[in-house]
C-alpha cells in the first residue's frame, strides 16, 4: 500500500532524531548529512554532531555496551552531543544514530526525548524488509565476534523461542512495530514518521530527508563509503572462523577491536571491492517466507499506531526470489586474504616498539602453540595501549 508523502517540512526549530534501526540506510544518510554540514545552516538546519556518526553518545544515552573491545562510552559523550544540540538554539537540527534503536525501556526513551528538547523532538524511523536486513545484520554481528554460521543463526532467530540467542539485540532493533510503539509512547503518533526505504530508488531516502528538513533538492548527495560495504560470504566465513580461534585462545577483546575489526577487516573492505564472481550471503527460502510474514504483521501494527508512514508498506512483506546457492565451500581470493593480513600487521606496526631488558623465559619449542598465541596477543595489546 502506498502511503503518505511529505508535502510540508517539519516546523522550524524541530529536533529531528533519526533512530535507524541498523541496515536501513543509516550510514548513507549520516555520510550525506555530515558532508552537507557547512551548507545546511544557510537553509536553517544544523547537524550538531562532531562526527558523521555519534555512536558513543547514542550508546551512552541508551546505557548500551560498546562494540567488542571498543572504549566504553560514558556520559561525557552524550553530554557533548546534548551541548551541541542545545547550542543550535531555535534552529532546526538533525541527529542520526541507529544505536538509538537499542533503547529498550520507556523510561530511557522518555529521558532521551526530554534531554534533546521535549516537545521539539520528532522521531524518524527508516525501515527495510527483514529478508534484506537479515544477511547484512548477520555479517555485521560476525564483525563483532559472532561465531555462529548463517543457517544456524537463522534457526535461532526465527525458530528457537524466545529468539534471543545469540544476539538479543536483533529483535530489539528489528521487531519494527514494537520499536515504533516504544518511541510513539514517548512523543505521540503526530511526532513520529516512518519511512519505508525503496531499494530501487537509490536516492529516495536522501530526497525524503530534504523534504522533512526543508532543504533544497539534491543538497544531500551520496558519499561513497567502502568501509561500510557488507562482506561477501567468503570474507564473512574467514572472519567467523578467525573468531572461533580468537575466542578459543582467550585473547583480549581490545585486541579484536584494534587488530581484527579496525585493522584486518577495515583494510580489507577499503582495499578490495567485491566482484561478480564473489558469492553473496543467500537466505534460504523458508527464512525469507518467515521474514515476509513477520513483515506483514509489523506493517499492520505500525499502521494502527497512527504515525505518518512514507513509502510503500507492501515492501515490508515482499518475498524476493532467492539466488541459487553456489555449490562447494566459498573461497577467498589470495589478494583479499593478503589485504586482511596486511591490515592486522599495519595496526601492530603503528604501535611504538619499546625495548626492554630480556626476561628469563621458556624457549618457543617448550611452549604450546595455544599459549604462544595467547602471549603474542597480550604483547600486541600492550604495545597498542602504549600509543
């Protein structure tokens, strides 16, 4: 069903809070808004965040943990963003972080809304079909240390009640009807807009933001971001198996953040683009149909809340054709593996080396391989912490 379109921008002075959720075009929007940060004030709109994505501030506001091994967010991150928002005065401002979708109780949401400006706050939720979100979200969880394969993960998320393991955040984020209901209870339906993203219209979401904010057409432009691309099946499987070894050897989480996610994986994504020969992550038919049924239920519940819905809600329950699954195990190209390894080595090399007096120790040949890996990991981490 095709629903409302935006005829008038939000009132001047609105504080537009885009809460995601994840995998619904959030990075594209954040990149475009940040790139237009200096041009928007001429049209009465401010982007008060100090970076493209104020992730730490959102995590602190929602009292959620950081990604595996990252610095724990504090109230200072949230306070800094609040100060920047309040400094915009009576002007319109826009804040975007998908991690606001992780707020799970009414008290937390009410506090966030009140601190941002109370009645001036308007909530924007962007949605895509679950069938398209699931493979992207699984590989993102793998980038945060998940060791479970895709088919097994789907079984847990869709067939094994209470559907909370291994990632309880998935349905907190992607049971979209409950997400909309939580935030609607805080601000009322008249101050919530839900946008159904149409992947066939590549710039449609940018145009929707322009209409909501009263910006000129095409002020917001796509910003290429190779670091945000999804991993191929082979890349994800390589990383997943590394996660198994990482956990099995008891290495510290901080090492994973610095060397794996922000070293090997980040460099691999920046240096290597997927080719038509790369195998994508494919979702089995039973899971796609289950996702479509849930999407239809969610669309109905969202419509009943009375919030404004922009876009075609039928997209949320559409059941796409599944790609034919490749035979055999996915194979990663030598160049891709080399770039991943280089990324990890570069992260280690960036840490200053400090020479200390040698200590008495067993020889390498007297030490088990598992213990060697653990000792090496801790030594690398010590070097990284000295930076």
